[in-house]
C-alpha cells in the first residue's frame, strides 16, 4: 500500500534528522514549537520598530524614565502571573496570558485611533511592549522546558528558536514595507491577529505531550496547577546559587544591551530627523539581525553546544561583543552601531538565549515558571532601569560615547 500523502518518505526523514537533529517521534512537537515561536515573534517584531520610534518621539533624554516605568510595571505584573500560575494548569495559564495581551494590543489601537493623548499613548506603548516582550517569551520558554527534557532541549531548542527568528525576520520586513504606506498604528491590528495564531500551536504541543508513550516517561498528562504562594519563586531564587548565577549573567547582559540601546538612540536621532525614516531603519536592523540569527540557529548553535559544551558556547558572544565595543568607541557612527547591534543581538538570540533556556530544563516545574519568570522580567528590567540611570548620569557628567 502506498504511503499516506502527509507522511514524509524515509529518505526525507533521515535527511531532516541529520540536518536538525530531530527524531521522527519528535517531529510534531518540533513543528508546533517552531510555529508557536514563529507567530509569537512575527507579532512582536511587527511592533518593535514602532516602539523604538515612540521611545525617540518621547525624548531621548527622558528614556531612563521609560525604563524605570517598565521595571515598576514588571514588579506589578510578576505577582499577578505567579497568582495565575498557582491557580491554573499549564495550557490555560498560557492561553489566558496571551489572550490578555491580544486585548491590550487592540486597546492601544483604539487609543491611538482616537488621537487623544498621543504622547502619553506613545510612552505607555513603549512600556507595555517592553513588558509584553519579556513576559510572552518567558512564558514560551517555560512551556518549552516543561514539554521537552534536557536531552531533547540540547538537540531541538536551537531549531525551535529558529522559528521565532524567521518570524522576527518577516515582522520588521513587513513593517519596513508598510511604515511609509499606512499609519503605523494600523500595524497593531495585524500584530493582534498574528499573535492569536500561537494558540493552535500551544494546543498541538499539549496534545503531543499527552500522547507520548516513550519508554521511561512517568506522566504524559497535563500537570496540575502549581499552587504555592506568590513569593515562592523569589524564595527559591534567593536560595539557589545556580539560579543566582543565571541572574548575574542576565544582569550583565542587560546592562550591556541598555548602554548600546541608548547609544543607538542618540546616534539615530543625530542622523535621521524623520519618524518614518527612523521606523524603517529600526525595521531593517531587526530584519538583518534575525536573518543572521536563523542561519546560526539552524546550522551552528546545536553543533557548538555538542562540540564545546554549554559554558564555552555561552562565553562566545561576550568575546565577540568586546571587539565591537572597542570599534564603536573609536568610530561612534550610524554604520558602526548598526553593525554591532546586528552582531550582538544575533549572537544572543542564536547562541546565548537558547543556551540560557537549556539551563532551566533540569529544574522543578515551580522554578521553571515562577523563578524563571522573576529572572526573565524583574531581574532583566531591573538591570535595564539601573543601567539607564547610570548612562544618563554619565552623559550629564560630560562623558561621550567613547
């Protein structure tokens, strides 16, 4: 009897397995994870250039206030997420989180469409999207580390991340094409629809997990709600040298990223005066970053981890950025900051980010959701806020880019 049309031939499966290190039984979950992250970052990166433009529109000299407001918003949002994680099962928790963010996107579209308080709308949107980005991505990787074990993660996480990077290429590319054609606020409607497409992928992942019959699996059903207290994740974090080490890694990274973000804003404002031109530039930088990221994730990251180990792989990106920082100090130009940002962010998304997420696969479920969420949000945005004020103080004291 001929094979079913939707079943890849054995030769195809063998080639695919060699290319992306996937085993046949894992293919449905890998495809769902790939699609989930694709739609998630497609939606976010459609809006990210708009956020960066709104940050400049609010005033480069005031951006440290936006970073501080983002940190405060994180402090308010994390206990709410912990409460939801204590009461709802995994699939419902994620679906509720994403449904809330879709409603927020539609709310911002209505606010901007009304034409009232547009400066405050720009500031609020900058803060909200900064919270949205970290929360939805943190929830996504919490789910992935719960669905896949640490051995599967080492083989598959880079490919899953490549799905997000592909969406992150299409998002800013679409924004760059549309920014000069339509009012930027209408991109919000498109982003809301794209984000809704993550939900079928979420349900497919849960069905795959429930039907697993692999030898040695203890429980294929969906786990119960986590229970526990609101501060349980914080206490676990403070009591673990392992988690504190991840916190230090994140804090150092976000300090570096914030300094470069402020430098980029100053250089772009100096060279480009038109809002549409700035939005287009940010979109093109995002597209170049994510195209490079896809190539690294598909063909490089997993092999680096297998050959050199996770610690050495994670250390590669800071060494690359060090050279870029020295070049930027000597040549603080638009081309230099653009090139450095593309290389730094591609290295982070393709190597450092999947590597960091692998660190969580060995942890208990409570720490995967509650402690990880604190690290990905409060620690990350706290580092942003502190670095923003340090940068502003150095600038006010007369320090230049070099």
